[in-house]
């Protein structure tokens, strides 16, 4: 594999620093979340206490009451499964367009089996405080040139890290995000045969001394999302609508093409012989605007605009070529205001601590203005700037331990 360029090294170094910061910011919450899952699964005794009891032949029973509370909350939520709803909210919105978009989104959710994905994410959220899923695109089997959106579950939410500086509860304003995967050497070489695996010569270096990226047995492959901004010229039309400069040029080009086509059909129907004494006059020099403020209409002979406005009227019943485009196509799009602004662009790269596997320096552009990863959390509490995330069972673990001790002691007394 070629040595990374300077631009690639800068991207990798920035990604490593960002991941380290995200991991450190959420480390305590994630450790507590893993402990919640382990406790809920059934490992509810302190290892030393369990061993001491087993050595003395004393019972260490478990009566796990917690799953039923998780099931109760998740069961109630499944009766009211969350779904995306489109509503027209302003005077320019069209309820019919909203219904069409609602149908498209509902079909995406149906084909993705979103109910089970939302349900699993919700169960993880209730059990440990974290749940996750993502939105992807794929080419359809019917048409290999057409893509469709679908939803995919993220089974391990602890592999998702988002911008810790985000203020939005669902990271709508996040500037970056990671979806990580740990791969052993065999799987890595099978998936990325041309990629570089750290050798013994790589003893230090960005990411190699960090267990988040490399620990000798496994290498982390991360999907790295960034929110970048690019300058774009926006145009407000005379009717109040707003489009980009490229969209405006396309609209204007389409209008003129259609107008030219209509004029080509209308002009031959007009008597080409001018009335006696009326001359079309010489054509204007190439590249010069029409005289007297008159705009030369496409498709008409030079001077025809002067003839129409100043000369005698057209033959009775003949259509006016100048009014054809306006009557059938509406007025030509014209600029009312122009402003340069910044637009959010989502870029995706697949990276390791050594190289960019996919996307390159520019990155693959992702449709939309949000990172297409959803990380949901349980209850949150901010204390002096530090955010704490709680699962449903977080404060029920000690009462559960008391119940285990109580019933174990009762069983021991009965046994004696």
C-alpha cells in the first residue's frame, strides 16, 4: 500500500483525536451501561462473594426480577411503535406532496422491517441506556441503476460514537461520528486484501499505541462521518422561491428551450411578408444587445420585435410570437436577489489508523444534511457540565442484590 499523502495523514490524525475525545467524554457512562447489561443478563453476585460462598457450600441464589420491568416498558412501546410522520407546515407546503413522501417513507420502513429494528434499539436503550440504528442506500435488484433507502440495526450500540459537543439529544447538530468494527487479521485481509496490517515495525505511531485502534490481535475499521461546509450561491426568484445558482441555470435553460420549441411552431403560421413600407432593418452586430431597450426574442428574425411593437398589427387571427412563451410557460425565471451562503455536506470515509480504505481525501458524499446514524439514549442528567446516562434498571440493582441475599439466606436457614 502506498504511503499516505500529507492530506490523508491530516484526516487520519484528526479522526484519531476526535475518537479519543468522544471515547473519553462517554467512558464512565459506557462502563456503567455494560455493567447494567451484565447484571440484567444474570451476573448479579460479586465474584469474590460468590466464590467465598461456594467454597463454604453456602447458596448464592438469584431471583432476577428486572427483566419483567424491561419487558413491561418495551411491550407498552411496541403497542405504540414509533414511525415517521410527514406534515405540511407552511403556506407553500402541499398536502398531496406530503402524502406522497409519507408513502415513500412508510414503504422504506416496511421493507426494512423497521418495527423490529426500533424494538431492538429500544430494548437496548431501556436495558443499558444506549440503542442505535442507521440509514443506508443500496441498488435495487429490479433496476441496478436505481438506489433505495433502507434502515439497518446496529446490534452493538457501543460501537457508535458521536460528537460529544453536540447539543441536540439525537445529535442532529453533530460535526462528526464513528461506526466502528473490530477485525482480526484473517477477516481484515479477506475484506480489504490491498490494505495494510500493522507489522512488528509499527511499534508506535498515531493510533497504534491506542487500544481503540489496535491491540495486536485486532484492528479497528471505522466508518468516519464528517459534516463539512461548502460555499454555494443561492438565488431568490421574483415569485419568492429560492433555488441554487445551478438549479436556476437549469430552470432558465429549460424555459428557453421550451419557448424556442413553441416559437418554431408559431412563427411559420405568421405571414412572413411585411406590410408595404415596413422594413425589418439590418440585424444588430453579433454580441450586441437589441436597440431601444428591446430584447431580441429567440427564434424571430432580426428586427421582428421592433416590427411587432411599432409596426402594424399581425394578420387577424395570427398568434403573437412574443406572447406564446409567457402564455403557455409562464414568465421566464428572473433573479430578484442573489446571496452566497454555506451549505452542510455529509462525507463518509472508511479508515484505519494507518490509511483511508475508501473515500479518499474528498470522501464519499452522503445524501441529506444529517449524519445517517441514530444513537438513542435513556434518561440523561447533566451535573456541572458532565452528562450522565441512565438505564431503567440502574437504580434497581442494589434492591435486586438485597433480594438475592435475602432469599439465599432464607434457603440456607431452611437447609440447616
